[in-house]
C-alpha cells in the first residue's frame, strides 16, 4: 500500500526553491492551514496577494495534478494532525503545564518546522558567498533580528571572516552606499517587511552587492535576496512569552556557519585551536569541551 503524501512537509521542504509568488502562496497556507484547506482557489490567491495562475503553479510544484488534488491532500493532513497543530497554540486550562514546559515545547515546535524548510543547496550557496566576500555586513532591526545580526558577527569572526554588524537605520543606509560587488550582506528579519531595512538592502543591491536573507517566505526581503534561507515563525496566543522565532534564525545561522567552516576546514581548525588555547590560558585552564566563549 502506497504511503500517503504528507503535503505539509512537502510545502515546508520545497517552498524556498519556488518563485516569489508561489512562496507567498506557501506562506499564506502555512499561516492558516484550516482556512487554506477550505478556501477556494480565488480566496487562496487573494489571501496570498497573487494571481489564480500562481496558485495553480504552486499546486503543481507540490507534485499535485491540480489545485483540487492539492486541497484534498491538505484537508486530509489537517484533519489527521489537528491535535498536533493545536498543541503549540493553546495551554490546557484544566491542568496547566509548568511554564518551562510551555517554553520548551514552543521552541521544539519552531525548530522542527524550520528544519523541514531548510534547503541544503541554498545553504551551500550562502556559505560560498560568505567565503568569497571581501567584507560581510550583517543587518538586523528590532529585537530578535538585531540580536541575530550581532550573533552572526560573533560566529563569523571566529572563522577569520571580515565582518561587521549594523542596526541603526540611517547608519545601515550609509554603509550600504559604500559597498560594492565584492561585499556580501547577511540580513535577518522574521517578517521581511521592515521598511527601513528594505531601503538599505535596495541601496546595496544597486551597487551589485550579493544579499543572503534569513527571513520569511514570500516577503519583500525574500524578493531582494540572491540566496534565501527561509524561516517560519510559530507564534502562540500566550502573549507574555517571548517569541520563539529567534530560535529558528539561530538554528539557520548555526547551520550556515558550520557549512562555511567546513568549506575551509584546515584554516577553521587552526583558528578555533588558537581560540581554545587563548581562552584556556585566560580562564586559568579548562576542560576539553568548554565552549569557545562564555
């Protein structure tokens, strides 16, 4: 008996390879699976802000004969897995779990979702761009994206990459105006829709700068990217809990940096050895597996 196609996994796995209009369809569907399963083709197109033809192309890109078959598989997947989708959105009122369990569960859910979206070819393309860059500039604005742009700087400098990070809107635009085709922008944004950030990226693109974006499928920033490493947020109704989306960005960054380190393994190994040597001396010793930092 043939195994039933898990259409939701297929959407997350293939979406980053699609054209922008089809990425918007994927984002709209993943944003509300229930509504997408019952929507007409026209309603799906309106929600995604694309043409009906784009919805049809998306369905075929998912391996379906037409939109009708796609919607059947989507409805089937939603019905079978509903309690798993709902589990990340609500806290049972009759026996509330420990807050730590809520936090850990949401982190696990967002990591699992984003692992399925990762595209190995694009990850390698991004690593090659970073390896060949004269200078790497990391941009981010707002809470998690700001933090992640600095995190990228901390990670890349350990591998001997020339790197800087900027968060201020005016300074980003000034920096973007100084770049050229030998530089690379690494940009973080969970929504991909921050106007000031987009404006700076557009300036850099005018001067031929390659742009790697860790951002949402179908977003304006995704449209500007030469290499898109897509992320999907998974926010819950518990408004007091910090967003788990930064874990998706961090995991993607960690995988990107690992690919980069392996592209020039001997050089990376020597630099990391030096770091370990200097830090152990600074801390008065250390065991074999202490982190390269603190």
